[in-house]
């Protein structure tokens, strides 16, 4: 089994494990509005074990345990949308990305509430189960919806300004609480863009592959120290690239 098939099987199994605790797990706070459940650690351990057994020389960076980089690197968010998960809001996922020599190569995201598996391998298109995904063709910000991701890692005013700029440019905004599923929504053409002033690699490594394979564009998220320290993120379609990048202030080089 190659890494892509392996990742898809693992994504489904990890999603099924996570779903056993959905809405039923006690939550603590790692920081202000930064939720942690026991299941975050359990799902990450499950994924790490499976990768170590099948690809012992590969490295893993996970949200809960960190890790070191290597040429063959898995980037894992065991539960993205943890606040939703803990509150019983059915919008969370397991996100498994794989970078080969720094190039985002595989992205697998399992949405346990729908049992939908989103998967993409570089050059092979983006898929939801057997259905091919494509970004929205919309070229008008006045008809576009942009998910604006939020965390306490950036000042509240910077987020308010971001939302204000998108609204002033004519866009509609939403914030649903899972960066990975926000990128899936761009890949599936359900929204026209995703923008966040700071996001971590485990939240977006898999989603970036999905967006690009669905015909969309992102900024060079892994530039600089993006892998370890996170970066701003924008994802959108070709028609809105330049306009949206200018509005949110995150450049995309096409
Ligand atoms: C968070 C979510 C959120 C995004 C934040 C992330 P978590 O991840 O993806 O939508 O805006 O930047 O930290 O805590 O649910 O794994």
C-alpha cells in the first residue's frame, strides 16, 4: 500500500475513533479559547503508531506532541475544530498531510459527522470519496463568501480589520471553527476563499493539497518558518486570487 492509500485508510479509522467521543468528552483549555480534549491526544497517538509501524523512517509533527522535520514528513491534526467537537457542534475533522522534501504532496481530511473522506495527492486531483472536487468559478467578490479564520494568536482588532476589509470589498464572511474544513469548503467550491492571519501547519497542510488539486491557489504557507511557527494563509480560486489577496493583505504568487 502506498502512502496515499495508507493515509486514506488511516484518516477513516482515526475519524471513527474521534467520533466515539464527539460531544461526550470533557474539555480543558490550553490557553484562552484553545480547547483540548482527551481524544486529541488519543487520536494523535493512534495516528503516530500507525505511521511508525508502516513507515518507520518517516517523521511526524502533530498538534499535541510536536515533532521534528525530515524529508518524509507527516503533519497531523488529530481533531481540527476542537472547540466545536467539545461542544457537540458537528463540524470538526481529522487532518493528515504529507510533505515530501518540503513539497505538500498528500492531503487527507476525514469529516466524521458526515463520514466524508476528502483526499488529494499531488497531480491526482481532489476528491470527496468518489466525487471529484473543483473550486468555485466565481469571479465577483460581491458574490463571494470568504471564511475568515480566527484564533487568539493574533490581536482581536487585526481580525476585526480583516473581516471589515472583506465586507467592505463586497464579500460575505463566515467563521465555522475548523481551518481544515474551511479549506475543504474552498476545494469543494462551497465558499470562494479562506483567509487567516495566523494558522498552524497541522491545521492546513492537508487542506492546502486539496485546494491546489481542486484547481485553487494558496500563498506559499511553508515559506520561512511556516512549518514550525505557522504563517498567514489565503486560499481561493484563480479568478479571485489577485483581488482577494489585495483585500486581505496576504500575497499569492501564481
Ligand atoms: C483551530 C481551528 C480554527 C482556526 C485556528 C486553529 P483547533 O484549530 O482550525 O478554525 O482558525 O487557527 O487553531 O484548535 O481546532 O485544532
